[in-house]
């Protein structure tokens, strides 16, 4: 049994607490938040099943706690993760990993020196639908990937310490990184606007990779909530709509066939669209956050790197920093 102390019970902390508590191999040893009303909310849910602290240092000093889960605003990640590592704790931390690549690289080096696990919660790579799409790509059912489009939009929650791109597009960057085995873009461009906020509330990110392109839209000011991913191959195409309660993944046997030969009429197109069947693969329902936390547990027990480790996080943050530079220009 691994004892975990949770720091932060605000926006995302309750979800982390719920999934730690649901895992029979983990013990939600303590919940910490500096706001008393949040601790009261936690007490109303877990009563005497855990302990409650307003000072996070008490969790770090407690030798019975093996791991710390950090679910606070991004600007607080660096110091908390660093202190937790120095206290000898493995760390689960919300995305984005840190505010800068430099901070992330420092924490990566520290974790390696201390032989401790850092698991960055890029939750979407633990989603069963993403796992299925990766299987389709690996089995060459989609063929060569042509483009990946992603839309992640809603009205709120507008955050002050990161932009919509750092908050939302990081999910889609993690998905692309996972599906394409860590392939990195050779071209990055972005535009954004700072509505109601010191950071961009609306962002458009364009990436060119060897063999395919990607466009990612992130917004906190959309009247509609969208969570959609399109992966188009030259054999088949898939659409993942995470807002659907069922049939989230659709596989389209659609594409373009190149027509060649000596008998092509002058008015005929040399390419023709192909419209085939649409099918819905069976995907077992799983909670992506539960999967993420359980993977963190397995990494601790087996002393192995997480698939969402600092190296992966740094790849994503380098893209985001480069995109920020383009927006600032």
C-alpha cells in the first residue's frame, strides 16, 4: 500500500482525491489546502478516512507518506515538486509540468539524482480511445497520417497564470506525442488574443511534422464546449468526440484515390474521393484519470519511468514556449 498526500483541493484536486481513494492499492493519507472552506468540503466527503492539513510542509515531513500529488495552479508546481523531491517523495503533478522549460529540466535532473519518479498527468494519453487510435495507427489501418486537427474549447475556466494554449492545447500536444511516438515538429506558428485576461484566452497553433501537419484550437471564450480530435490517414480517418456519452470514436473508410493511366479523359479529375463504411469500434469504458494514477503507482512499485515523464513534458513545453515567442512577435 502506497500512502499519498494530496496538495490542493480546488478545481482539479477533488477529482484526483476521488481516483486515489478508488484505487485499493493506494491510500489517500492526507489532503492539504490552505483554504479552510476547501478542507471543509474535503471533510464532508472523506470524513475520517483521511487526515487534513493546511500546511503542506507537514505532508513532506511525514515519513509515512511515500508520494505527493500536486494539484495546484501551474505557477506553484516548481517549488512544491522541488520540495517534495528533496523530502524523498515520488511526485504526481498536474499539467502543464512547470511554467518554463528551464524549471522542468531542473526538476528532471533532480529526480534522476534522487532516483525518484515524477509523473506528469497528461491525462489524455491514458484514455482508452487514444489507446485505440494508437493501435489503429500501429496496425497501419489508417495508412500514412496526413493531418491531425484538434479543438478544445469552452466558456471558462479562465486562468491567470497560464494561457488557454498552455492549459488546453497541452492535452492535444500530448496526444500527438503519444500517437506519433515522440515525433517533434520542425515548424511552429501561433496566434492568440488576450481577452479578459493577462494571458491568451484564445489560441490557434499550427505545427508541421515530417509527413503531416496539425492545427490545434484552444479557447476559454467559446459558447460551445468542444473536445474533438480528427486523425486523417490516406487509408482511413478517425474522429474522436469526447463530448459524446457513447460512440466517442468513429472510423471512416474515406479518402482520396489517385487515378492514373492513358485512358483518363481531359475533363476527369486525376484524384477521386472514396466514400466507404463508417464503423464504431468497441472500447471498454475506463476512467483516464484513474488509469493515470494507477500508472503512477506501478512506476513507483517497479521503479520505472512514467510514460508521461519529465522528458515527454519538456518536449511539449518546448513547443509551447516556441509558440509563445511567435505570439509575442
